[in-house]
C-alpha cells in the first residue's frame, strides 16, 4: 500500500509540474494551480486538515462544523459549488473540506468550473483551471534547404538533390518528418530522409532552441517565402504523438527481443498493455474535450513510457563504475559520509585526485619536493579514503596528475613543484615555461629530463609501498596541448638531442615539414618510456595494482597535438585500464567508446570517461557505452554528480549493483557466469532457436564451475574456464544459426575470458597477507543485486523494486510541461537539454580544474 501510495503521489506531483509553468499564456494565475496532500479521506476534519468526502462515506453529508469551507465536485471532477460546511456529497463525486490554513487554500485556489483530480492512493488532489489549454504553435527561422549545415544554422533536407540522408556530422540535432508532416523521430545526425518527407537539422545556437521545440508527434509546416518553420501541437497531435510513441516502444521491444537482450519481457509487455489503455483514455479525453481526463491520462502515459525506456536496458552483472573526486574532507567522519554516498549512488570505483592546488593530499617523505597540502592540517585523507572504500567493497584508484604539477592561481603557489624546481618546467617554442590559460598559467614538467622521471618514480614508489591503493591512474601523462601554434618541448636539452640525431633544429620544423611527425614521435617517446618505467615499478613493487591512464579520446590526433601515443600504450598493453575522456555529445561518446573498445580488445579494460551534461544525456551515453561493449564508465566528477540533477541514474541505470571487473576477479567472474546463464535460460531457450537446447545444456557446466570457484580461485580453475568458453563457442559456431544470438552470448563469453586473463586475484591475495583488508560493512542486502530480474511482476506490470525506483526519479527525469504548454512527453528532457553545451576544455585549470585531457 505504501508503494502504491508513493507512486500515485508522484503521479499527482507530475500533473502539478505540468500545470505550473509560469510561461504558459493560456493558464490562469499559477496560484490556483496546485497539487496538495490530503490529511485523509472520509475522516474527521480536524484543525488545519484537508479532507475529501466521497459517496463511500457513511453519511450523505460531510458532517463538518462551521469553522471551515468546502468545494463540491461532481462525478466528472468539476467544481459545482464553493462555500459552507456540512455539504451534501454528490454521487460519484466528492467534497473537499478544509479548515484553518487549508480553508485558505480552498478559498484562494479553487473556483467553480475548475477540475479537481482526487488520487485516493496518493491521498492528494490536483486542481486544474477551467481555461487550461495545452495546445499551441511556435516558430523558428530556418537557414537554407539542402545546404551544408554550417555553424549556427537550421537546414531542411528534402532529398530533392538526390541525397538519401543529411550527411551531417555528430555535433548537431535532427528530427525526421514523414510525408504527412508529423515528426516521427528526434535526435541523432545523418538521418535518412523519408520518401516525401524531411530531415530538419540544427547546430550551434539553432540546435539549442530547436531541441526544446521539436518533439515526436508535432506537426511541421514550412513557409518558404519567409523561411519560417511552424511546429504545432493540437488535439490531433496529442493523439498522434502518443500513437507514435507507443509504436516506437513496440518496435524497440521487438528489436530487443530479436537481439536476445537480457531484459524482463513480462514487465515490458504489461507496461505496453497499460500504455495502450492510457492511449485510449487520451483519445477519450480529447474527444470529449475533457482536459481533466486528458491530463491525467497523458501523465500516466508518459510515466509508463519512461518506465519502458528503463526496462529495455540491460543491467550488466559486471561493470566498472568509476567516479572522479577531489577530496576536501578533513576527518574520518566526513570521509565516511562521502564514501557511503558514492556507494549508494551505485558506483564501485573511486578515483581520488592525489595532486591539486600545487600540493599532495597525503603526507610526503623527507626527500620529496612535493608538499602535503596545508589545507588538511596533517590529516591523511588518502589513507582514510582507502580504508572506507574497502569497507564498502569498492576500489580506490589514485588519480595522479603526472606532468602538470601546479598553476599560478593556486592557494599555495610557492609549494608547487613547478616553482620549487622551476628548471624542470616544459618550455614553449615562444620561450615561456608555462601553459597559458584563463585560469592561471599551468606548470608542466619536461618529460625529456631524466631527473624529472627519476624523481617522480621515487614519489610513486613511496606511495605504492605505503598505501593500499587498488589502481594507479596517470593523468596529464602528455605534453600540453598545442594551441594557436604554441608548442612545447623546446628547451635546449630536448632540442640538442633531436638535432644530434636528425641534424635539424626543431625550431625550424613547422607542421607541414617532412620531419614534423618525427619531431612529435621523438617527444612522445619520452612520455611512453616513462609509462613503461611506471609499469615496471608497479610490477616490481605492487603487482596487484592496476595501472591506468586518462587519455585524450581522439587517438589519431593526440600523438601530434600532445605527444600522447595512446594507440601504442593500448595495443602493447603498457597499461591495464584506459580512460578515454570522451567529454561530448552522445554521438561522440559512441564513436570514441567504440574506437577504444576495438583497439583494447581483450588486453586492456576500457572505462569510458564522460562529463557533466545532464542526467538524460548521461543515460543515453551509458546506453551507447554498453552497446559498444566497454567494460565500464567513469563520471567527471563527484561534485558535479551530487550537485546536479542525477538522481534518476542510481534509480535506473545503476539501480542494480555491478561487480567491478578489476577489484575481485572471482566475484566478477561468478557474477558474469550467472548472468550468462540467465540470458540463456530466460531469454534464448524459450525462443526455441536452433542450438538453444545445446546452450541450455552447457549451463550445467556453468553451475559446476561456480561451485568449484566457491572453494578455489581463478588460477586453479583457469583450464576449466577456458574449456567452458570453448565449448560454448563450439555450439555457437556449429549449432546456433541466429547471428544475433551468437553475438549476445559471445559478448558474455568475452567478459568471462577478459576477467580471467586480466585478473590480479593472486597478486592481491599475496599483498593482503601483510596488508589485510578491513572488515566490510554488512552489505548483505546488495549481495545478489547484480543479476537480471526476469521474475514475474505485480499488477502494475513492473517488478516493484524497479518500478519504485523509476517513479522516485520521475520528478527529475520527466519534467512535465514546457514553456509553451506542451504536455509531459513534449517537455521530457527539457531541463537537462539546457545543460548540454560544447565539450569541456579540460585544460581550464583553477581551483576547480580536475582532469587533464
């Protein structure tokens, strides 16, 4: 009952959001549009109570005293009278009765003719003004037809020039319009132009405006004389939009089933049935011109639609979920609070920044030129983070800026290594020793200097020997980016080395010179050699630690722009985890994550870095990251996630816990084996496709392997694991003819093989002998929350845990009414879309600068 009441109350809140937009010209004063909680139904009206009396009350009248006021609502939900007390209760209707402040609420917010929706489960009422009108039209000027989409333009593509698609890059936003003038899809770029239809494509400032206007189901009219596009939302559109959305979800579900996605079929089927029912209610409301019926039905339709969106996603059993964080805590209690919060958000890896504001976060040995930040007053925040993360079963990776060691705008300029050892700074081709930007000149060390490498290695050795970190993450492992012709590496030492080998002074080499690439590779080798030095150090001192690097996502550019040879590092497995910082649009994240996954193969874990672009964008980025087969994601950063509106993510995308592939290999392997079996037994076997019986039979071997792993380790079971994977592959190649089924199971097997090959469980076990992990907190409620839920569902068609979590996020994830009076679906993503902007420049460094590519 509590869950249903909560769900119903959230529904009422969404209706309120739909009606409260102050920018809607057709609405009356916002003060009369209100959703409020009741103190009861058919109960005694006490002081300051708001009670609804229905015809189920044991009296024909409310029986109230003269200290309040009442609104009488007929069976159609329309207010017929206001005033008095002890009113007659209409059949099929109700009386809303309030005293004290609730009396004032009725007097100020309700008039005869208004509609009131009584939600008995939520114990709430929502008031709708009598002249409420959700229908509207809006206009935007377009730039050209069948032209190249350049900066800040909106182009119409109609295919009359022979092109089949818009041929646009990933930086814009497009909608597809069918031959009848309805918008049938929203988003993406380079969309196919439908027969006799259009693609409307916007970028830059036009994109920002158009994204808020264009929604599925709207009508499009084009005035070529004045170059105006009119988007309209009418009664017809209200019905057409819902039909298109319903058909879209049906198609998406069919595609998911065809791809053998490990999702809850019964929950989705039940939700689709409910969606069809609400479509009927929408049609009824529109036909009868009943805005109360229409509004409630539209709201329910959109809530169910958003639920289906989440139900169609696979929730992997194994996934790295990293969160970058700059620590500011000064005691154990503060650290505990932060780590508990991160754990509850669904992350399983914490990447803590080791060097910022020119200083280190941990105490330094006597030989160090670095200083422990005075901010911490001697407190070892790194040690505290490690201890607390391990109590939650989470990894702690030390995020360590390598060559960028400080900046002029620091609170502690004199303590920065770039000032203590200024002779170690990198020099530009213009003769300065800093990387200029608006946030304070950055200090970069010179990778070519042997003394720089020697010193940094000594510091890293100290950290590895004294802190039980799980990962060592290299950031700013590069030269500063070449911007406006300003290049780095032009100190006398580096110039002399190059000239001695090649007979050319690099100062005479331009980007068009035949030796330009050679000059870039020459400098990049210093960086790569240092990566190898750190790799050797880790393998010698702490072989249990995963070495990773934060890298620029455009691998084809990073070598000649910042001397970062990421392709070599990944292809040669110089690092164990790669974090491409794919800060940008969903399309960009998809492109960059796919490139990274293909390059890494089974040799390097891929955790895709994403930035702060809003919850809806992050949701879609996660879908792309998972579809491309990446091993995990890293979000930049804690402050942005917790201060932003990301509540929907732990309630949906991270609602099921995942085992990190790099913390406890055996636990991750067992979770993935169970997940693989779940897909086969619950999804593939019922399909009856060829080879399904053979795949199902092999699940007995999965059970046997899990049983053996319970009493042993990955190394002891490696031959059995390899045999199991080979046996599955033999069935897939010899018995299964459905290519999508082969792809789905092969993806599961790839994870099993990768965990097995890259596990450091043996090394960790050896390290833990002298450095035992702390006792973990009791997290038993989450032990099995990392497998797919294909169980039967309740009457609402949704497993309660998932549905509750989805609804809890609705007030953030679904904003209900746009500035022009659109119903809920047409404002979906509005607030988040406003956050979307150009990719962050990660070289902007001040007190809030964090990651450096």
